[in-house]
């Protein structure tokens, strides 16, 4: 475990130019890869510190230098109107940022009624549309853990190939072979050429990464966090993480907010095909990452049943649509 000590924290704060003293710090839960701490300063300020795992910990290829991705996400999204932390300092061994207000949506979900839920999904949709107005210069992960490229086709296929290689490296049990995945997606790849502008994609917008503020019935989105799995790519990929095992139309409130924010929601044949490719990529990550993380058998069984079945369905859609 990448434990934080008072001396290590002092070095990080000094390097970041933080002049206030430390009133205390505590570990925050919810992460599955990096380690997260809240730092309370004696002037009343609060910061959040993220530390990577120790060197040598097994990880997927794309997970190399995830803090670089997260820092890039906050930097890029900061001018969009989306509430995100401000980066105080990014280094190879840490990411120090401001704390944004709120509690995870996932922790409050049971107390949110249908009307409030619909309003919040609309608000999230509008923020997602704002994210997608932010553009980059190359496609892929800023960390270069998987090399970026000048075309989305090249970048995405490198991302897909990396996770298939990880599956082989870790001996992950997939419902289809890596070679069969490559064979099935081959005819669908030209659809990726329709994406010519690298848009900012969070790619992990489940409710645990959205913070809510306010009283029951009047909650608003106070922050979008954990941008470490972002990439520059096709905005359609966002809808895959927003509706993990469903279709965009399953979330009409979010789509309405996305349209109101200027986002396009005309999902033609090519769009459906591209989303199927992105589903394959995400389901493969889910099926492979549990091996280096040593997920317990019960969790592994659930992942194989859900993501494994969904992977087969997505590949079937690709084979009949491409």
C-alpha cells in the first residue's frame, strides 16, 4: 500500500508551495487503484492528495501514469464550466488538488426520489456536453502508456490491442479468444475514421465519481472527479460508461440534458457500431483488471456473468452491423 506519512506529506506540500500548516489528514475510500487522502490545513483550507501504487504492482498497460491523465482532465475541463478540482501540483509520485464540495451520488442514491433523479441526470448530461466541447491535439491517453496517435482509428486500436495483450499476459479468462475479438472488430474499424476531432472523454462517469451538494430534493452536482481514465477521443464513448449495460435511450433525462448543452444525439448506424466497439473495450478492461487486482472469487464470478455476457452481445452486434 502506498501509505502517507506526515514527513512525506510535508515534502509534497512544500514542493507545491503550500504555506499553511497541516491540521490533519485522513484516507478516503472508494478508489480501486490509486490511494486518496483529504488534507486539512490550519487556515481552514482542504486539499485532496492522490498517490499511485508502489512500483512493481501489477497493472494493465493503460494504467501506467494514471495521474498524468487525471491532471490533464482537470486542466482541460477547468475552463469548460464543469465543476472539477484545480490541480495544485502534479508530480510523478503524487497529484495534489483542491477539494470540490459534495458527497458521492452513489452514497446518496437510496434517498433520491424520481423527480430529483431526473433533474440530476439532466444536469449531468449538460455537463457531459460541455466536456465534449473541449478538444485536444492527439487521440488517446495523455500519459502515453498506450501511445497517442494522429487518428482515432490508430489510437483506439492500440488501446484495444493493449488490453488484449494484458489478457494474455495475466491469463485472464475471456468468453472469446483475443484472436476472435480481433477478427470480429476488423470490419468495423473504418467507422472510427468518422471521428476527426479529439474530444475530452471522462470514460468513468458512474455515480461514485459525481459529487452532490445541497439538501434532499434540492441537490445539485458539486463536482466531477476521478478523471484518471480519461482519453482524447470519440464523445460517443462517454455513453458507454454512463450506461454500462444499456443504451443511451435508457437514460432519456441525461440525453435531454446533453442535447440542451449542445451535444448531438442522432445515433445512426455508424454511431451504434462505434459504441459497440467501445463497449467491447470497456468490458475487456473489466474482465482483465480483476486478475492483477486479485479480486475475490465472488466478485470475479459476477464480472464474468455481466461483462462477459455483455461482451458477447457487443461482438454479435458488430458482426451483424459492420
